[in-house]
C-alpha cells in the first residue's frame, strides 16, 4: 500500500465515524424530546405524591418505574383511569406490576 491508499482509508474511516457520531446525537435528541413529552404528560396525569413515589422507585427499580409510567399513560388514554391519578391508585398499579415480575423460588434440601 502506498500513502494515497492509506490516506483514502483514513478519510473513509473519519467520514464513517463522523456519520456515526451525528446519528448518535440525533438519536439522543429524539430520546430527550420524547422523555420531555412523557414527563409533561405525567405531570398532568399524576398527583404530586404519586410523581414523588414514581421518582423514588426510579432510583431503585428503573424498569418498574418505566413500566408503571407506560401503564398509567395507557390506562388514562383508554379511559380506564381518570386523572389525576392518586398515590393510592399508583400503589395499586405498582403492586400489580411488581407481582407479575416476581417468581416464586423453592429451595429443597435432600438429605442423604
């Protein structure tokens, strides 16, 4: 390989890396915008106590908080839950969601 070939390879690699960086930035911007819209919607739907509970749960179990947010939004849009959603209603939904995700484990001891 001569210097021209190496330079062309470097140029292509640089262009590819720039394209990937731009795509990543665009994806992050879209995610941030969607998250902001979701937060605004939840502010209208949930009471202050319910939002506080959801924020605390997000610190411990982010996947449970995400599932609860999606479920609350879905139920309100379907008309099955009427805003503002109280802390007690959110607790009931969280218990329902958390019980679905848990498995019961049994440990058996066999004596020989």
